[in-house]
C-alpha cells in the first residue's frame, strides 16, 4: 500500500516517470548560451577568481533546473538538489551522468548561498569552472550545441595590427576572418601574428600588412568547416590535423557562408 501511495503522490507532483531502458538525451536547450556565459566567467576570473567560481555554480544551478524542466520536471522553484534528484531518476543515461557529476557541487552551492561571507579558494574555483563546463557539454546532442556562438571576427582587409590587438584583448588564439559581407574566409591565428612580427611585417600603426595578406603567407587554410548538422566526432577528426586551429560552423559547412559558431581544440578535448 505504501508503495502505491508513493507512486500516486509522485504522479500528482509531475515528477514521476516510468523507468525504461536507457534512451538518448533529447532536449531543446541552447547549450551554447551557457558555454558562452562560462567563457565570459573564465575571462573575468583574473580579477576575482573566487567570485567567478560562485558565478559558475549559479550557472550550473540554472542549467540543471532548465534541463530537468525540459525533460519533464514540473517545479518552477526547483533547487539544485531537486534538479539533481529528478535527473537521477531519468531513463536517460546521459541525464543520470549529469546528475552524478553535479552532485559533488551541491554542498558547495548551498554553503555559498546561505553564507555570503564564505569565499572559495582559487584552486577550488578553477576546478568548479572547468567541472561546470564539462557538465554542460555532457548534454550536447550535436555539434551546434557545443560551439561558441559569441564569435569575434576580423575582416580580411583590416590592418593586421588592429586584429592582433583584438585577439590579445579577448585572450583568443584565433579570430574568424570574414569578407565585407560577413562571410567566412578563414582564421587568423596567433601563429600568423608571430610569423608576421618575425618578418617585421607589422608595426604599431598597422599599415604594413592586412589580415588577408597575413593568412595568405601560410599557404593553407587554418579553418575547418562543418555544417551545423554535423556530429561532434567530425570536429574531433578535423582537429587531429595540427594545421586546423579551430572548426567554424556554417549552415552547409562551406567557406563563403556566414559563420554560426566556432569550436576550438580545447572544446573537443573537454567532450572526448
């Protein structure tokens, strides 16, 4: 009798779901928004690493609540623990794995939420930011979901010195090169900058070399290109070629289209 009452209560609360064999994870979340937020948190961590770790935990809280809701949880005020418990009971193996990884952060998140005077140690904050990013990537279904949509571009006709300064400002290893209509041309990489500076083809005024001229010097394309419908494994295969600095996502996977996202070597290493 008690088991029957428990089942009825779970059905009424909207949290009951029949246990089935493992199913693929299906949701409609915009994971790239969370990944771009975590990238911003990481970039800002230099001035307040402990605070950045706390921001990453808050992002984890929102991500888990959104994922659980997307998978059927009926609780608009779900706590981190509520979301984890719901995902633990999911018939989807990936959801259960996400819950298992998130569990290790629950006590830390609760402690910070109820004790504003507590500060994370820098090493703990770094681990949290990395761990939260890995958890978000576990929910990825296709390549578009693990790409960064916050793309920093440079035009092929822009002075190389200006593009270099933008790259340094954002702490990026590459910029997406586009033409005057915003269509993909290639990537400008940090190696291109080093080569240009070694040749003394770049100066403070940026009048000696354009981005297009700099990337032409290398003699090969540094951008891998994939369709937004491609599998993540295809990005991994492209990035095994050391000449490919990053993979750019377009609608059909061709040069000359508007870039929709970018995946770096570090991104796929976190998912493989």
